[in-house]
């Protein structure tokens, strides 16, 4: 099935009439995932930021309480949302976050409410950016994990494939817009950047914990945490309270393992006292610890941390260096 | 919440929709243990036990309007749980200012627990230093409640001074009365009126020369004490598999989500806080 290029706005408009649609839009020269209000979407390049905040907002209220009344009210409002134009890297990141927030014995109620209401329309990626390396991380640019509908750019428009029941519901709404006879097939795409990580790379990395390379690969880091804010799979958060007299609201907000007080304990002891331990933890979490626990890399190769690091640190350059270590 | 096994990777907890939302409770009793440690007895507003922890598990305790932090649960009764908290910062200062009857919020229980089943039929040597007796006490109480399941029990405990010994009622009154249980106490510096041992915990432990045969060890206290006690235990012939301890890490969520408490691929809040010394050897040195 093919959705002709000129019908795309109409197709999105049909969805936006009934649900909250988030789509990549150009804004001040960059691409951002924003509520779709009609008009053109931008399918060139990766979003400046991933669409992670749809499921895991930068800050979110958890509950409010009144000390005097002894009351506790949970805040958890999630609207049905359709996320359009998600590339395979960002779609894979949702699968990685699902493992953290929905599994491991506890279901995070704030995440799960939003996740249940979410439908993902993935868009195949035929023009990887210079910093993209998703194929090295086991991801197919043309076939996204967690997609309810998979679309791919082809001559004259986009192929459309409903993957799940939710996806079928969406495609049904596009019935009159689709060219059902089209036999167009997306091309195979390889990423621009390739690192040939070996099968058991995570084991090698875990054995390298005491290696001298950490001093070298971390020395340029400024500890700004930019890499973690732009990363689709970073999920650390802090919990805090906003108090006004007798009433208060607990909220959580993104945090970063790159900050020095992240692991500092009440008595002052800090198990990760310098940027060396902190960046080592970040690299190992992405490329080793998570894989050890869940079987996949926590890095989806989107390249955002490479493109945005003020000190030009590059996780692929690190991986290549690590591969050379005996 | 619930007392399900959250360490089972297939278990999805259905008891509470949202494990991050605490229940409002009240502090029904506060005991001053030492100049800087108080024990807080906590109950739900309708007079029930907030949840039923296993020995060694943790509770996230929040003082509404101030903040929350993770503490070990040192004891439980029919309708209460207890945590012993040392003054170390803003939140614990505020907790120490509380009076009985005030509200407090709790969520939990979190983490794994002491291997109460593995220890069945064995002798147990409990070693604590300072506030480190708090987590150990939950297991000592459990072993006393299930006295027939365990062999000989030794409690070896030390603190800076006699005033700094926590749980004095247990140490001097309750535990010495328990059949086949010995309490060995020591303090760091000589003191008027103290006729017991004066030695650091590791040295005191070495004097006692325990026989490792059929014995498990539970060891909690300051990191430096743990290090030297472990050396003494290894000299006596104990193996690392039989020495059990608990780890402390900064925690926010308690349920393996916020990312904060990892050591390598393990989360202390989920896979810990209880580890054997041989398990700790497997983890990267970042404690
Ligand atoms: S963006 Fe670069 S400089 Fe900033 S914390 Fe990350 S690695 Fe360090
Ligand atoms: S670590 Fe970097 S390349 Fe990997 S997913 Fe995160 S931002 Fe993208
Ligand atoms: S406290 Fe959040 S992951 Fe352990």
C-alpha cells in the first residue's frame, strides 16, 4: 500500500481530529517532535531531541499531599497519543525503555499509563545522518521495533504497513487516501557510520573496568550532561518535592549520571567521585550493563550525543578504541 | 503494597497501580537509641502494618514537605514496622525533630532479603558495628521467632562507647534470655563502669576464634570494619559464600527505574541490598 506524498497532511489531519498527534516539525532550523497542528512535517534528519518525553516527560507531577489532612492524591493523566515519523533508532529506544519501566518486577504507573495509550507510526530512514550508526547496534533503519504502523519513503510517497491491531485501526482511517495496488518496496539502507562490534562486546567491556583507557577516553569531558539529555534511551530521574506551607507536590524530573551529586550519599561518600567514573558508567551502561541484563544494547546509534557534545566525545570512537584493547 | 517476590523476573506486581506513590502513615513510637540514632515505629492511619517485609528489606520513608530516603527495616510487629535512623543530614535531622503521632509516608518493601532459608539448620554469627546492627536485627528477630529452624546464634556487636550501643533492651535484656544465643559486646575505648571488652570489632572477633563449621555470618557496619572483619573471618577459615552483608547506595525510586544505585549491571535496590561476599567480588569496584 502506498500513501502518496501529497496526501500526507490530509492523513495526519484525519488522525489529529481524533487524537493527540505528535510529529517531527521544523522549528527555528531544527526538527522537533511537536503536537501536529496541520501543515508540513519534516522527515529530514533525526529530531534534535528524541520523542522520549511523550512517555517520560522532563518533569512530571507524581502526587500531591496535605500534611494536616493526611491526604495523598496521585496525578496520572495520560491522553491517547499517536507518535508519527519515528525513525528506527527512536522506536528501538521505546522498546529499551519498556524493559526498564514495565518489567523487572515493578510496573512504573506513570510510564505505563502513557505507554498503553501510545500508537507508534514509524518512518523508515533512507538518509542516515553522518553520525548515525544504528545498524551497528542491531537496528534496521527500514523496520522499526514497537511500530504499530510501519511507513517507508519510496518514489512518490510512503509504503504503509499495519503491524498491530492498533495500527490497523489507524490505517483504516486512511482507507480513501491509499493506493492499494502499489507494489513499491523500500530500499535496503546501511548507516553511514559503521563500527563492527564483536558478538560478546559487553563481556569484553565488563572485563575492562580497571583498564587505563578510561583516563584517556574521559579526559575531555566537561560533565555538562548534554549527552544524557539528548539521548533517547537515558532514563535516570530524580524525585523531589515542591512544598507550599502545609501542601506539597512530589514530582520527578530527568537527572543525569554525569552530574557529581547524582550518586553522592547523605554522609558525603561518592562511589563515582570524578568524571572518569561517571563517563565510564555511562558508556558501560549503554554498551555492556544493559545488554548483560536485557540482551540488547542500550545505545540505539542515533548519534545525538556525538553531534551535541561540546567536547567532541564520540561513543563510536570509544567503542573502536575499546575493541583494540588486548 | 505487597509481600510478593519482586526479584522474580516474571512477576508483575498488580497489588498497587503505582509503586512510586507512598501511603500516609503515622509514627506511633520514637525511641532514642543513642545520642544520634532514633527508632521510629510506623503504622498506617487506620492502625495496620504498612506492609510485611522480609528481614533485610528496605523502606522508602518520606517526611512530607522535606524529602525521602531509603532505610532498612529493623523490626516489625503485628501492626507496625520500625526503622532506626542516624542523624546525617537535612532529612534525618528533620526526622529526629518529629514527635509521636505525626504523619510520615512510606513505600516498600524493596530489595531482596537475607537468605533465611539457606541459613536453616545452620549456626549464625551476626556481626554489627554502630548503626550497622539495624539491618542485622531484622534477621536476629526472625531467627528468634523461628528459633527451632536455626542452630546456635551469636551476636557480636561493637560501638564507639557504651552510649553509642543501639537496641540496649535487646542487647542486655531480651536476647541474653534466648536459648542458645550469646551476645558479645565491645566498645572502642575504655570507660568508667564498663567491665566488658574494649577492642575494635575486628580484633574482638579474632579473639573469639569462631569455628566456621556449619556457620553462616551476617556482617554489617562501616565499610572499613567490614573489610577488616572479613579478613579475620577468612583467617578463621570462613569462606566468602558464607559471609553475607548489605550494601548502601543513594536511592530515589527503589524499584530499579531511576538508574541511580547501580554497581555494574546490578541495582542495589532490586538485586540487593543483601549480597554474599563472593557475589560482591563479581561486581566492579565502585561501592
Ligand atoms: S556531552 Fe560530552 S562533555 Fe558533556 S557530559 Fe556528555 S560526554 Fe561529557
Ligand atoms: S548513546 Fe548517543 S548514539 Fe547511543 S542512543 Fe544515546 S544519544 Fe544516541
Ligand atoms: S533506587 Fe532507582 S534504580 Fe535503584
